[in-house]
C-alpha cells in the first residue's frame, strides 16, 4: 500500500479514535483525518482530498454515509470508499453499492481483516466482510455467499442498481438475455432479495413496470 491519506467518518468518537490509532500505525498510511457528521466529512474531502474514505453508512440515524460515498466517488480523483458499518443487512449492502462504495466491512471484523480490506480496496479489489449471521437482526441476514460475488456478478448488479432491464444489460455486456436473467437471479439471491421490486423497495426507489417485468 502506497503512502495514502485517509478520512474516517463515524458519529462515535471511540470508533474514530480506534480507527485513527489502527491506521496511524499502519505501513503506507501517511495521514488519517476524521469527521463525525456528513457535513464535516464533505468539508474534509474538499480540504484534504483523501485517497481513501472509510464511513459508517448511517450517522446519528441518517443516511449521510450514502451522500459521502457519492460525493467521494464523484469529486475525489481516484479515491476509494469503504463502508464500515454496524448493519450488514441486504438493504445496507445494496445501498452502499448503489452509492458507489468499493468495499463493505461489518464492524465485527478484526483489526487484521480491516487492514487487509483497506489494502485490497486500494489495490482495486472489492472486500466483502459481512460478519456472522448471529450478529445481525433476524429477518435481515445476508447469506455467506454474498461475500463471494464474482466480478461479472458485480458488473450485473451495478447495472441492475441503475435500473437497466435485462435486455439492456445483455446488450451492454454482450450476453444472452437468459444468461443475464440467471446472473440477476443469482445476485439477488446472494444479497437476500426475492426480486428487483424488493431490492428497490429496500432502497426507497420506485421501480417502473418495465424494470420489474425485466425479470
């Protein structure tokens, strides 16, 4: 990992201190700044242009982490974004992906796992550490297989989250429509959703009849 600057965003001071201490002592980390709110995070991004942003998805009950992910990916040149969250429900994982996050790490991850996830993220890989099922709220569990989305499945999911139909995805990726349908079904199953409608509902996105019928 090259000499990078990091921004840690969490509304819990203890979490921010722990992450600053962990990464401040890690090889290849030049600077670690912190923010406790979405507004503070945006200001830090504009001021310091961090190479990596690590953020909780929900700050003080809001969805500020989503806006932070989107801002970092749109305005910071070459920056990576990792969601480090207490909630690894399907809705949270999908929301993070929809916002452009490169990796998702549950807060039950060990220090070694978290440092490794940062290294992998900065090298261009995706890191998925979703925690143990017993740590999650019943009814909001992500199967262990969700940690092993293939690169093709990630590409399909990215287009699904943009509300592309199977026909559009097939044309973009030069695949047969049935192949795309199989990929979409497998991705939804891995994330714990029965349908696109359910996925979009969890994201508070109203899907059109065309998108829903694309299944």
